[in-house]
């Protein structure tokens, strides 16, 4: 029994140390990572920092792939058409929608000549070996004319100065690519509950500070809601054809850009763009599986380790605390020791469990307040959020070898990693 207590105490002390690291690193990284809002204090594109005139401002092609997005495309297009920066075109790609998405595109296309409409008939046009979104993005690129491309999602909205500020940042820093971290908007209770924990864990591993450092082993990544990339750089990395089979294509594109040594930046843009992470429990569940299945098929050990760590970090402290409370409530005398020399292992376990949960909540509160912008009360739902994450990861691992294991945007995919 003493050995068991010692092992559990060692595990719980380690969990406390990890959460302390997460808390301190989150605070430090949020302060040091680039933020478009801070850059905005210097003004828009025509402040003199970038040596351009009205006639030679670069042409930006905004590419929007969309499949059954009738509830969101109005807001997206309206936000883009109100940009203070004016030298752009919008290439909307209707990816075989069965709702009113194509009709809405046609309406906007008639109202504004800057909008080009590309329609995809999946049965006749899409080659084998492409996912729906990668093919739609590639078609948008083919029909675009700008020397700077901006890929964004149909459920993303932009502030009126997003294009101006991001383009200024892109040009001033002589970047090949720029991606903005969006404010993640949740439309349902389960996603609001899960986002603080999911974002906290992701940020600790893949913070902008790590991704932007060419000397770190952390790969680059993009957010599909905002990928600004030069046409030349996009062609150098092989366009979306290079990632045509990928389910999480934006992350893979970012990795390739960094691996090729092209200069790119991940920048906080939560005050300028808003994107929807999941729309209900079903899309949340499938979205988490969509992240885990490719990872497991590429790096099994890493995926299993992340799944196990999810249980330890999010669920074990509470489970252990509840067990000890229940145990000693049934047998209060078990807390009385026969000798003064006997070490109070139960107090160590209870203390570590409480401390780790407090630091978990504090870290989630910081992310909720600075990145997610939702009620801090949702951070208290971490046991449910942890259970959803853990269950979805386990489900993904067991289903990874099945055909059509991934369900995303009303399509089913089987994933086979490239050699």
C-alpha cells in the first residue's frame, strides 16, 4: 500500500509541475507572441511604413471554399466587402452545396464585380485522391489573379481593417506566409465547455512563440480561417495539390512552409477575425476525431501518449480526489496513523489534486479571457470537457483503420498517410 501511495504521489506531483509550467508558459507566451491588435496602433497599410502608392498596392485574391454554408456566407462576404483595403478580388468556390450557398453567391456576384464564382460538380470535376476542401482551394487558386492569396473559411468574419493590417504586417516583415489566430466562436453548450481546455492544451504545445521560431522542433501550422501566402511561395510548396489527401490540410501546409525554410508567422488576430470551431456536439466530436486519426496513423506512439496524458492531466486529479473523499468518509479512522513516523500520503494526494485543478482552471481562465472571449464559468466544466476529449481520442484510435472513419462537412473519408 505504501508503494502504491508513493507511486500515486509521484504522478500527482508531476501533474502539478506540468500544470505550473502550462500556467507560467501561457502567461509568458501571450505577452511575447505577435499580436495584430498591437500592430494596429501604427495605422493601416498607407502609414509610410510600407513604401507603396495607391496604384501599386498588391492585388489580393481572397479564396473562400464553401459547402452548405448558407447560414454564414452572408456575414463572411459582408465583412470582406467592407474592408478599408480595396485592391482585392473574392473567389468563392461552391463545393457542391445542396443548400442556398450557390444562390447566395450568385446574388453577391451580381451586386459586386470583384466577386468571382467557381462551381464544383463533385461527381464530374473532382479527381480521385483529393479531399473536398483541398480541391476547392486549388480551384480557387486557379481562377485567382492576385499575387497574394488569402484563404479563408465561409464561417469566418473579418473586421473592416483586417486585410489592411495583416497585409502591412506581411509586407513589413517580408513574409512568405502569415496566419492569424482567430477568436473561436462556439454556438453550443458542449463546444463552449470544451474550448478552454482544448485551447489550453494546444497552446502549451503549439504556441506562436514556438511555431515562429525556426530553431524549434515545433512545426509551423496555419489556421484555415486566415492563410495569407504569396503566390510564388504557394507554388514553391506545391499548392494544395501537395496536401490533396490531407484531412487537416491547413496544419500540413504550415508545416511544409516551415520545413522549406520560408519565412512565416503565426499572429494573434482574435480582435480582427472570428471563426466557428464547432456548431454542435456532433461536429465537435467529429472535429476531434478528425485531428486524432491522422496523427495516430502517422505517429501511433505520439497519439497514444497524448490520449493517456489527456486522462492524467484533466481527469485523474478529480477522480483521485473524489475517491479519497469517499474512502475517508466511509472509514474516517483510516486517516489516523499508528505511528508519528508514518508519512501522510493521503494529504499529499489530496493537496496535489486540488492544486493541479486550481492551476488547470487558472490557465483555462487566462485563455478564455484573452483568446476565446466567453464566460469564465465554462472553465469549471473541465471534467466534462476532459471526458469528451478523452472519449473522442479513444474512439478515433479504435476506428482509425476503418473505411470512412472520418466524417467532416457531410463527407466521409478514409485516411492513409503518405510514405
